[in-house]
C-alpha cells in the first residue's frame, strides 16, 4: 500500500517535472540559442558581480541576434551578430577574451554553416583577426573553400579588407594568469572549456549555426579543436537542426558531435532534445565533458551538457530572454 | 505479351548483374581496400605504361598492408603500411607525389582512425614530413590531441624524432607542370583529385581507416580539405565501418561524408554498399565529385565514385588482389 502511494506520488512528480521542462522549452516561431562555454562553473566559485557580468554579456549577444531576426533578417546574420558580441567581450574565450597558447600567443578558430544551402566556412589559427566568425563567413561566401588556416587564412582576410588587430589586443590579465597557472601544473587537459556559439531559426524558416574560440589554455603544436571543424563543432541543415558545441574538443571530433545530432534526427526520427542528449551521453561515455546547443526547424531546442555548468541563453519570437549558468 | 517477355528478360538481366556484383564483392574474412584518388581518369588519355605503373603501385601498397594482416597484425598497422607505400610513390598525390600550392610549396595533410577505440590523429599543412600518415598516427598515440597543424605539427614531429625532408624531396616535374597549367587557366577547381587512402579489417575483427594527400594543385590561403578532417575524409568505428574519401574536399566536408556512411549503417541498418552509394549520391547532388572506400566488420566493402575513374584495389584473406581504374 505504501509502495503504491509512493509510486503514484513519484509519477506525479515526474509528470510535473516533464511538464515544467516542456513549458520551459516551448518551441519558438523564430529565435536563437547561444552558449558561452561549458566546464567547471560552480555557484560557490562565482562572485555575484562576475555572474552578473556573464549574464549581461549573454543577454547583449541574444539581443544583437534578435534585432536581426525580428526585422526578418537571416539566421546567418543573426548568428554572426551574436557571436561578434561574444567575441568582443573579454569574459568569453573567443575573440578579445581568447586564452593563451603555450607560447604565449593567441590563436583563434571559428566556423559557420548555412542550413539552407549546406554552405560552410571555417578558419583556424588566426592571430590578428578581431572577429573570426566574420572571416569564417567570408570564407563561405567569397572563396571556393570551406576551411582556411593560419597565415594563409590571414592573407585571405587581408585580401577581403578585414581590419587587423595587433596580438596585444587579445591580452587580458585573467587569461595570462590562467596560462601561468596551467604551466605550473601541466598534465591535465583544460577543465574550463571556453568557446562561444549560436544557433538560430529565422522567420523564413532557415537554420544557421556558428562557433568561435580561443581554444585551450596552454595549447601546443598548432592544436586544432572541434570549433572550426564542420560536423564536429558546428553543423546546420534545414532538414534537421543547427548545432554548436563546446567542450573537450578532441572528444567532440572523435564523436563527430554536431553532425551526429542531425543524423539521429534524420535517420532515426528522434526529436532534437533526445538526439542532443544522446550525443552528449556518448561524449561522456568516451571520457569527454562539455555541452551543445541545438535548434530544429520547428523552433524546438536543446542545451544539454555533462559538465557542472554551461553559460547559455535563449531568446524567443516575443523577445523573451532566458539565461542560465549552472545545472 | 511482348511487355511481359521484355520485363521477364530484364529481370533476368538484373538478377545476373546483381549476382555478378555480389560475386565480385565477396566479404573478406580479413583484408584491405585502398584508393589512389578519383577524378577525370579516362582510358583514352592513359598510356599503357602509365596505367601499368599505377596498377603496380596499388598492388605494392595492397601487399604491404596484407603482409601485416596475414601475420595477425592490426588493421591500424596495415593501413599505415599501405599508405606509406602510396606516399613514397611519385604517381599519387600524397607524400613524394604531392601537388604544388599556388606559392609553389607542398603542403601535406593526413589522418588516421582506430575503429576499436575511436581514437584518431590528424595533421595538416606539413612541409617537411615524408610520411604524414605516420605523424598522424603519432598524434593519435603520443599526444592528447586529435589534430595538429602547420609549424606546430612539425615541432611535434621533431619532438617525436621523425626524420625531416627538404621541400625539394616533393619536387616532381609532372606536378610542377600541372601547377603552371593550372595557373594559366584558373577558375575551376581541380578536376583530378589525388588523395590516397586505405581501410582494413584485421583477423581480430578491428577496423581502421587512413587518408593522405597533397591537396589541390594551386591551392591558396592555407586551404584545408577533407583528408585531415575526422568525419569528413576519414572515419572508423568497429560498430559500423571504416571509410576513406577522395574528391572535391569542400563538398565532402559539407556532407560529413565518412561519418555519414557510418551513421546510415548505425541508425538505419543499411548495408555498407548501400550506405556508401547513398552518400556519394548526396555529394553529387550538391555538385561535388569523388569517391570513397568502405569496409564493414563482416568484411563487406564498397568503392563507389561519381567521377570517370578512381584508382582502387582490394586484397582478401587469401591474398587475392583486384585492381581497377575506370568505371
């Protein structure tokens, strides 16, 4: 008798939980989901001021994307606009706030994909481009290639008339101290995965995704993570969904994470939330941590992660913003 | 009446065709499939001597892989051994025979993946490494990373004690002339996709895949194609299959080709031949040309391509070699 009541009460709790979750993840007519990186982000280690600054940064990026979408602009423009805001914010590991490599330089990676055409652009190893996401988009639109690298990519940037910044632009005291700390206790992979990303659905029903990062603190040997890899860190197709990832890049490459979410939807008919969670679970099983954001063509979205936190936020067709950091 | 007979006769023809195809693609207990690139390869443009040299090169690579597999060696060792032979052969666009970039340099890319562990290694933009496939393997086994690039990758190679070669090592008169021709008629993407690759199934039932290339003649701006991209040019998982691609790299990245073959098998239960053909058809629909080789854990294999030819060959458990070039 007790057992029966307990089970019934438990079912009611579960039902309430799933209703709440459903209400929370209402599909958007159009809108955007962004992330500012996943990793060891715990309430007890955050000051109120620091938390507030991160929230404000995410909201600013969401508004930049929304301004585009509301006017009937493309998801591609919205993704680029939101990521530029995050790249210009020193709090996030992309653009201005990029972490330092082992050699004390900053090397930035980014990629973007258009779900309507399956066109894509990616850049890796940039040292002097303020907004890598915009260069990735130029690669997609103005070159016959998908991926350009290092000095070659910067030569292309020069040809396109993109303004260059000095490496000093990317200097931030916090990141520099992170490098010193990492160098004095090497071995482990970085436990804080800074990367920023955005996925959007526009009023015309088109999907787009983009990702930008400074990579891993103390990275060596020209290491390339998942962020500039189409299929791993970024993917978008109007058939299925738009995805941007953040986490232990090596595991995201090996699991082809961004495309795997799409493949599960396409080939198994799985909804975006289930597909996204399944793939993050696969990453976890392999030993990797991180998260992803995904939105489908009906405006359903997912933001699963297996780390202690992920900076993330959404804005819907009404302009309603939701920002979260912890579990 | 006529219709009936015609239909019956047609059915018999179809049946005979599929039986022949089945006989030809008998599953192997263990074995290997390789390619030496797909593209505009037509009988009328080939001299007998040139054709014979290509066939001999493919056979030599197949034997190198088979020597490993027959002794009970791993599919990973077999893939590396076969690709090293192709990299050392000036006829194929990888290693020694790498094409020239716009700047007149040679920049080599490669990747390898272990189907048993899903571990992977990749290198891009190498200028002084004789056998990029072996460096990709060292990245997989001796670094925490999957992908290393350019000078950083070469610094890692030095640390690993890999012998360096001068850029002159990669000079071949034929490739140099190709560059001059390309420079005088620019615009179109290369119509001959040199890349080499191998996939193998060993006696323990493990799968592996590898790919190596000099990229596109006249490539600019540090262009990276699909060959060093896990998921695009190379993928292997014991759950499904091992795949190596060759073709218009940009389209193979956008379609996440190598992993897509695996995803179709995994999520739709499609056999390897159908999955491989489906994905090459998708590439064609998007406007790309090329081909791929794939082998599954039962030793079933496929070698579809949508160009006029693809250098390709197989060796089965009995050591029986088959080499083909044209349709």
